[in-house]
């Protein structure tokens, strides 16, 4: 009767801490007025200043899009409507994470705007994901060789390799809000933001064949 080929099943894991691929800022233009149509007109003017700012920083802005629009009444006692509040939120992506502060300061200086961010992100196709998987495979092989050596054997072949998932834990660091007015031609203050490192986890399960163990040596 043929003896079954011994095998070892192992799991390899690794966690990397890498710089983010990009950052996201959210800029919200807001206006209030007693009349709904006037509130909409005013928020349109504020939003135009946001568009102008993004055009000024076109070299840094990778992508921008409208994330939300809202118009709702403001009420006092007995549900009496006192006016209307209108807002438009623009989401901005910046790939140069070392220069996010430039756009953040400029946005914070816009009259009638509030700022949230940055949110640091790692792209799905970032090389760090492949690196994490490769290191996890290496760790699995090293572990399999350790088991084989412990029983007087050696790894002879790979039977199965299974990816049990990789992902990035995204810390929401450096989030802030700001509101202010542009001071004419006055120079804007500098704001240096340190990108929050992203954790990338790689994990695999592997099945290896090993040579017949020398159990007499145990």
C-alpha cells in the first residue's frame, strides 16, 4: 500500500506601514438668507470662489466632484421659519500628499466655507498591496520549512496557495475644520501636514508537500 505523501498547511502574514497614495479634502460652501431663492443665489457665489480656488491649484488637484447639495429651512419657536440655509460640498482629491497643506490653508481662508480633512487613503493598485502578499508568501514558506526541519524532513513542492485577504486600515488622522475670510493680498500661513501612515495587511494560506519525515530522530 502506497504511503500518503506528507504535507504541511501553514499561514503566512505580514503588516506594512506605508505612506498614503492620496488625500481627500471636503470643502463646504454655505449661505443663509430669509428667502430660499436668495440663499441659493448666495451659495452659488460662494461655490464660485471654491471653483476659482481649485482652478488656481489645478496642478495639485487630481480630481474634484460635488459630494452633496442641501437647502433647508431654519426654524425658531413654534416651528416658525426664519430663513433658509443652503450648502454645497465639494470633495477634492490630491495625489501629492506632501502639498495637501497648501490647498487646505487656501480653502480655510475662503469666506463662507468650512473645511474637513484631510482623509488619507491608499489606492487599491498601490504596490504596497503586492509587496504585502509577497512577504506573506515568504513567511508561509519559511514557516513550512521550519515545521519540516523539526521532523527531519524538507519541503518538496507547493500544492495550494490561497489568499485570505489583504486590506488597508485607514486611520482618520489630521481631520480638521476651518472657517475664515481671505485677507486681501496678505500671504496665507503655511500649514505642514504629516501624512498618516497606512497599515497594509497581507495573509495567505499554503499547503506544501514534504519528504518523508525521519521520526526516529525525534
